[in-house]
C-alpha cells in the first residue's frame, strides 16, 4: 500500500509540474475548429457558419488574466446553406464585405470564474462599428492541446447588418447567436 501511495503521489507531482511549466496555447487548428451562427427568419430557426477564420492567441488556462487573444473572421466565407443567400449577405445592405471583409474580436480581459470556465471581455468590430462584448468560455484539455468553446448573442442592428428594407426585424430577427469551438495547440 505504501508503494502504491508513493507512486500516485509521484505521478501527481509530475503532472502538476508539467502543468505549471506548460506553454500557453498559441494557435488554433482551423480544420478542427468552427464558427457558426443561428438566427430566425420569418420565425423559422436558421443556421450558418464561416469557413475561414484566424486567431492570434496566448492563453494559459492557469493564468487567464495574462491571456491575449484576437480573432478574425473572413465574412466572404459565409455559408448559409444557400448560394443565393450567401451572395446576398455579403452585399452592402448586410456585411458590406467589399468595404469591410473581416469581423474582428479583440479580448481585453479573460478571467477565470470556475474550474475550466472563464469570462471574456473585449470588442467586436463589424462594418466599421465596434461594440463591447462579454461572454462565457469553457476550456477542455485534449491531451496537450485544448478546446475553447463559447457563445454569445449579438444584435445585428448594433452593427448595421441588414440596412434599408432589411432594417426591420419582421423578416430576419435582430438576435444572432454566435457559437465557437476552437481547437488550440500549445506554443513552444
């Protein structure tokens, strides 16, 4: 029994040492990550996603307050499930992707709220308009790598997404639910 206890203590100490010396997550793996959105159109739930995005990241789950994170979504990579809708949503009335091809999020603060749970505060910029944003995020260890997941609701009117005849919310709702799942890798 003493040998088993000593072995378990040694393994625990080794695991804690590895965690304390682990480098922060420095990049995402786009092929294993996703950025999607949900909304209602004429009362019917609709979903979409973005196929291209990138992140600048330095996140150690044990030192969240030191984290730095920036995220960029290529708005022209939108996939609504309909080619016609994809063509429409990049026009001037919606994303105006010709003038503003990217949506950008910059984290100002990340703080731990519970084990593997965080609150992220930052700014989201779309179509030249920047708004403060706060949302919960979870971390799951995936071996040496990790998975960061979360979601937030944004108001499309805050970013002038849907102008002119689309400015009312009778056809397309104002609330857009954004979901992300980011597979992260450790730095060296």
